C-alpha cells in the first residue's frame, strides 16, 4: 500500500488532525527536488512531461484519476 498511496497530514474543521490519502504519481522526494517554472506547468497547475512522474502517475493524471481518493474522503 505504501507504493500506491501516500498519506498527507492536514488540519480540518476545529483543528482536527486528518490523514489525506493520495495516489503516488511522482517518485518519492521529487516535490522537494524539482522546482517548476510556469512554462513547465499545464493549465491546471500540474507538472507536464516531468521525469519525476511515474508511468502509472502519468496515466492517473491524464484522466484525473489521481483525484479519486480526495473525492472519496470528501463524500465520507
């Protein structure tokens, strides 16, 4: 499970601690290593053609499937 998902810590309503589950679409640690200029971002603010994005991550992002865990958590 640790390869497919990662957990992001956040604060919710009334400062309640939450675990936000997300699909891992980028290689671990890549967000800290790569700085994006506006030219490297698509119109939705996601990096395009980055070598840090995994092949499965590219597929998930292309069809917006990487947003499913967040939608599920909002509905619950």
